[in-house]
C-alpha cells in the first residue's frame, strides 16, 4: 500500500473512531437496565453485564483496531524527530491497550486494570508529546495538542462526585476526540495533496 492510501485509510479511521466508540458506549448505557450511574460506576462496568457487554466490548475492540491503523499512518505521516518518535511509540501502545480493554474485561484482573490505565495515560501523554513536536516545528496545532493532552489529564485531578471514575473517563475522552478528528482531517488532506 502506498503512503497516499495509507494516509487516507488512517485519516478515515481517525474520523470513525470517535463515532464508533461514542455510539457503542451510549448504546451500552441504554442497555444497562438503569443500574449504570455516572457517579458510582466505571465505563468498564458496562463490559461485564448482560445487555451492555456485547456492544461495549465490540465497540472498544473495533475502535482499538482502527486506532492501531491510525498509529501505523502516523508512523509515516509524522517526521522521525525525537518527540514524534516517542509520541508514535506511546500512541501505538495506547491503541493496542484500547483494543485490549474490550478483550480483557473487568473479569480479567490485573490485565484489565493495566490496559485501562495504559490507554488513558498513554493516549493523553502521546497527544502532549505530539504537541511538543508540532511546537518545535512551529506548527500552530502544537499548542492545541498540548492543551488537549494536559486538559485530559487534569480531568483525573478534579474531585468529581461519587465513588467511581466514569465521569473522569468520559471527560478525558472528550479531550482525545478532537485530536483524532484533527489528525484524521490532516492525513486525508495529505493523501490528496501528495498523490
């Protein structure tokens, strides 16, 4: 596959991931028989209950596979400078972790805990590193990416009400989505201008 096609499919994947993940989570919540509460559950609780498990886990696995495709596209789309190399490796691990959250549900501890923490921490760290790399190359998106990475991390520091983490999970995801959309548009545009 040539780079132009890779950029197109990676960019398309980046636009699809927020849609698929959001729909699957929302649908799983709608099937949660009213037991799910944002203040007292983790999103991963949806992956171990009948009714919500299949849409939730399937959505995460598909989203993870698509994010791996994004990561492969970024390997060729971004330069091989130190920040971008570190960011690309970190993002790839985060992508694999996202897929594995749907494979290793809460029934599989400590595996589930490890992949969940890896996804949320490494995805935001990689976005921050990508931001630094863009700032170094004097790209205006650098400041935006840094703000998204830091903002998503700060969501975990807020004393949200309740006993679990569905709220910080969802709010930190809200900072990951713009990065995915921006990179998707950039890669699709590159697939047309470089062809």
